[in-house]
C-alpha cells in the first residue's frame, strides 16, 4: 500500500524534530508563495449561461433591457412592465457543440401579469451533461450515467410606482453529478437561492430629433447556502452575483427604434487568496540561517532543505466562510487590492434595432479580465415576431485566446405571448 501524503508529511516532520533535539540546532520557518490563478469558481456555474437568444445576442445581458418573456433569468421585476397579459417561453442552447451533441441547456418559463401593478412567473432550467459510458473492461456491458443539473424558481414582481418595480424570486437548485456506479453512496447536491431585483423605465420624452426612454435595473441573484455532495466533500458557493445595468431607447418614429444597453456583473463570492507553503528547516551552524553547504536535507524537501508543513494564507482572506459572510467579504478580499476587485467585474455592451416591433437585429460584446476567466466575445442576433409568437436566434464569436464552449453555437428561443398589447407601456 502506498502511504498517503499526510502520513509521509507527518513522518518527515517527526524525524525533523528528532534531528533538532539531537543536534541542538536552531529551527527557522519560511513561506514560499504559491501564485496560482485566482479565477473565482462556484457550484452550478451553468446558471451564468445566457439561456435565451435575445440576451445572448446582445452580449449576455438582460438586467436593464426592455421586458420580455425571458426576464426570469435576468430581472423578474421587468414582468410588471410587460405589454402582454401572459406568456410561455422556451429556449435551447447547445454546449460544447464542436465535441459532442448531447450536452445542452434548456429553459421553460411562464409569466402572468396579474394586473396593472403586479405579476408572477415560474421557470425550469435544465442542464444535461449527456451520457457517460462506464466499463470495467472491454468485455463488460456499459453502464450509462446521465449527470445533470436543474433549477426551479418562482418570482413575484410589484410595481411600486409608474416607473419603478421590484421583485423577489425563490430558486431550488439540484446538481446530480456524482456517478453512482463508482460511488454507491453518491447523492445529488441541492440548495436554494433568493433573487432581489429592481427595474426602472421612464416615460417617453421628446428630444430635438427623436423621442427617448431611459431604463435601469439591478439584481442580486442566487443568494443562498453552499452546496455539498457528501459529508467529507468540499462545500461550493452558489454563483451569487450582482448585476447593474442601464440603457436608452432612441425612438425615431412609430416604425424604427434603437435600444442601447450597458451592464456590469460581479460575483459575490470570496476571491481565492495567495497561499504559501510553509517549510520548517534547520541549519548546522547554529545561527538560524540555512547554509546549503552544511545543512542537512531530508527526502521530499524543497531546494532550501525544508520540510513541508502546511499551506498558509499570505495575501487575501480565508474563503472558508458562510455564504452571507462571503458576500460582504467578496467586496474587499482580493489580494491585489482595489485594482483586482475592479478586474473581477465583467461588462457588456449591446444594441438592438427594431422595425415595427416585428423584426430585430442585435449586436453585443462581452468582456472579462484575462486573469479572471478570459471570456471575451462578440455576439450577433436576430428576432422575428409573427402575431403572438417571438422567435430569436443568436450566434457567438470568441475574441479571447481561451476558446469558448459556446463558440460558433446557434442559440434558439421561442415565446408565445397571450393578450399581447393588453397593457400599453410604450
């Protein structure tokens, strides 16, 4: 049996302490920093993927765009401004389509505007990781596993004034990624999350050559307990995030309108600190400074002749905190200080041209710092409306050295609006 690293480290440390006692020499500790990447990772990251083609076509944004049937993922308070009485929306997003054809993200949403001031919505999001074949050898029959993740959420939005609404949403999350054939005790991890959102839409105002309307929105999403797959496993933060956005509608006439929107997002999850590996070592000349010519080295020591003891945080803060403490800690825990906190914001710019509210062309750009994930891409989109049916398509072009799993992927969304035009907002 091969001994574990923990046993090896304990044995070496014991031998080292004995050598200190016998030789009556001084001991000294040094810390060697570990400069690993500090990309923030979370559980159920599929929640950050834009599931609808309209948002994807404008650079993965939706917190401050105009109301549509897909608002549940971005900002459910927009439903209080919907011109339709109710609606059903479905979307389909292939994932890693260059490699496989059975990994995808699907979404189903229903909303209902109850009256002039309130609305509710429910949605189901399902992320399939395809089929995995497990074989003991080339002669055995394959065992098929189908890992998947899903969420179910419900929201209620209330219009607090003619121009402003707020909403709350409650979300159930389930992540079934463990392989039962490998670990019979494996079970799905689950948690719940809460969203708090707000949306502002001004009255239409007259300018010199056009009319215009301002929009703004915010959302705190996926605020909830960490996920854990088993008692001995690591706890994973939910992708809690803050979205802020604003936009303006250029209304040239009754047929032509251009909407421009900007959005920033930050994960409210602790930043991984800079760890150092602590090494204890001794010298042979009694002055507490290691002399590589006279010092004693042991097996599995570093170049200084040190014996590895433990990992310590030398910059940053301990990320092993509760989810609420993690939200506040995430605002000022980056080892690089304020500049690194700024690097953790992603931003997106998007534009949408509409003709007679029946045809749309979209363009967007999304940017993430290269040391925080390096997602950078351009997006194109189009939308078509026929009576009560909305059809949206989008396509992504990566602008990063890191290839996107959604590159060259065509995303598709479909919405059915009932009672369209029952409420007038434009």
